[in-house]
C-alpha cells in the first residue's frame, strides 16, 4: 500500500471518529512520519497557490535544480486531503524551509497549535520544536490582512542556531499559516521581506 493511500485511510478514519479538527492533527503527524508525500515542484506550487499566491525566493527556485547543495532540497513535500493542505519547500542548503498550510473552511485552531502542526508536518524533530524560544514579533500584511509574525530562535538537531517566523492569516480557502526558517548565520532578512510582500 502506498504512503498516500495509508495517509488517506488514517485521515478518513480520524474524520469519522474524532471530527475534522482532529483529522488535521492526525494527517499532519502522519505526513511528518512519512517526511511528507514527495511531489513534483509543479504540484507543490499548485497546492501552495490554493492557499496563497507567492513567489519563492531565488535560493528555493535554485533548489529545484539537480546541482542543489543538499539532496533534501530536491523534494518538496505536500499533502492535500479533504481541504487540509500543507506544502514544505526546502532551500538549497537543506536547512532553510518555507511551509504554508491551510485548514478547510469552518475549522480553526489556536495559532500555536497550527504552528506546531505545520512544523511537525515538515518532520522537524520534536526536541527542535521544544527548544524554540520566542524572541520577538514583527508586523506584516498578508492578503491585505494585518498579521503579527512570531519570531523564534533555537538550536536544531545539527547544532545550528536557527530562526523562524510564523504567522496565521485567512487563506484562500480557510485559516492558514506560514512558517519561514533558516540558520541565523545565513538568515537573509531582505529575502524574507520580499517573500512576505509577495504573499497575496
């Protein structure tokens, strides 16, 4: 049985037994365990654009080429089940990530719960999630909405200090979230700002 078939069965069972909100949590966890369902760059972009229109930074576009610096950069991961959508793009360094996710219309989660599920869907190790400390916030406008982005920093499983921005907004089809993370040593605020401005 394929990984996608297993994911569909588990998500459908959770929907019947626990309800739609729990289905998102279960699906996100399963996606994480499977390191997400590998999709083509075109399919990942198609699913992501159902959540929000945006332009990938140049480094992420380069990551789709065979000469990318890290093999994980070649395989965006995505899930699109019954309105639950999560897409994760990895930069050429293998450590930088852009994740967008969306719940079906009518389902809402607390921002911190949605953030945790998006990070789990990217298969971020649990101890990395636990070591992330909020260090500030910044305003942004996403799809015409004022959004406060949470800024966190921590040490990942490879001992690298990294930074993450996370924010919740109304996507095209429901409550949505975006997470941007990269090592502090290579954090490019200008590229992050350009990405945020492109979210429409």
